[in-house]
C-alpha cells in the first residue's frame, strides 16, 4: 500500500476495482479497459501480490510489444514494489544478450521484456521458467497478432502447466479473443462494450484541410493559435514522420521524431527528452500509440488517419480505417481522467470516409473543430 500511495494513486479506477483481486488470486484473466485508466498498475499490483520475496527466482513474466513500453512497465514495477524489495529486470532487443544473462544469473523476481529477446533467453537457458507462476501480456491484441503470435506460443511452451495467464489491452478484437482459447483455461473476462470505448474525457474533432498538401500549413496555423504544453502527431509511415519533421524544422518549429527504424539508444534519448518536456512536439508512427504515458500530453493530432491493411483481403468484413489504432493513438492524451483533445486532419474524400467509419464503429460524433479550441486545452 505504501508503494501504491507513494506512486500517486488515491483511489482505484474501474479496471483496478474489478481486476486487482482476481489477478492477485491467480485466476486467468482477460482485462479490457480504456487507455489511461491504470491497466499497467492493475496487473503489476496483482503480480506483486503473488510473489514470494524470500525466493530470488523468476516468478513472473510480463511481455510487451515494444522496448519503450517494456521499459515503462519496468519502472512501474520498481515504483509499486519499492517497499517490498522487488528485484525486477527488463530484457529487450538492441542490447547485449550477455548483459541479460549476467543479470539473470544473480536472480530476479519479475522479468519484463519483448517477445523476441525473452524467447531467445529461454531457448539459451539463461532464463529459467520453472518457477514462473504468472505470465502477463500487455497490449494483448497486438501480441496475438501476426507479428508476435508464433513467438508468444513458443514462450508459452516453456511455462509450467499451472501458470496463470493474464491478457490486458484497451482493444480486444474477436479474432484475438478466439485465439485465447488455445492457452487459457476458463478466464475471467472483464470487457468493455464496444460503444463505451470512445474514451471519456477526450474531445475529438476534425479540420477540413481540403487538400492533402494543405495539411502542413493547417498544422502550422494550429500551432500559432494554440498554447500547447506537449503534443504527439501521428503519421502512418516512417517516411512520412521524417518528411514532416524536416518540413516543420524548416519552418523553425522545435520538433522531434521517433519510429521503429531508429537505433534503440536514439529512441530512448528522444522519448526521455520528450518526457522531461525538453521537446514539445513529438512526431511518431504507431510505435508510440500503445501504452506510452507522458503526463504533459493534452493534444494528439492525427496527420493521417490509421488505415487497415486487412481491408483489401476481406472488404465485406473489415473497415478501411484501423479503429483499434485510432483508439490507442488518441488515448495518449487525457491519461487517467485528465482532459484531452484529439484533432484529425482531413485532406481528401477518402479521409472523410475513414472519419465516417470511425463514427459508426464507436457510435460517436466527431465534430468540426470549433474556433474556441484553445479553451478546451
């Protein structure tokens, strides 16, 4: 409790009220709740409650899709478990395997990592899974998607047969839920209805830029009229992120950019600077759409709306827009009950179609940005 209070929590959020006790009791859980409502603390508190601190062996494994998110979870585990004397370690790609092997040899209670590196450590027998009593997948729908699915199954094979499995995410599409039957035993499902997922407290607007090439000028005008602490701007590709950074820098806007092709060390430096408030505008791909918590962010701008790559495979079944990605993106603002604003730049007929799909999917109305937008931030 000292760890929880010193972390700044005063009362539990809805997901924390529903899921901490069952997670602590060892139940298999599928937990879904809006972005920014404290899911990380939910599974962290549950996991910390189950550990025997007299045994310095790995008893819990937490997996996340990106290095940035794994590092962030690691710091939450350390903060909440501070008074328990928890020994936690983060295993992510882009670092030397030997360093991890050495750290694991001295013994840890909790391992947080990305699937590729964790699987490598298990296969080389540097990480011993025999004492693991709980395995948590954060951003579970992403972890069960094409990119990670096989690695997750391979990691699961190393887990003891009575290991508790917990999945947490803001979005849980039907196919991800169907997949869980392969490795979960009668899980407790804490799910939010689709229409309740539009993120309370986050106002969503669009600006009609008329043409794609006018989006840049619109963005500059927006910045001149608003006094924003910090904002994240999302683009769909690494190329577009770099191009927008160069365009804004040429107009003397102080911006930084981040995407998956940058070396881990550079990504860490950029994110650290943004967290400390040294840079105010961060342009990103969907690398940052999930789980990353920056307290000063009150505005998210979608320079491009996220598209669904599966649409062409099955147009009957799929939307053109990627509704899950949209939800995770705008969830970067208004974390844990604070006010937030999301602005979508619309530059073509196709963009308007994507916007209409979002409105239908989430049973919500995305209105044109009002002139008094500055008052809402």
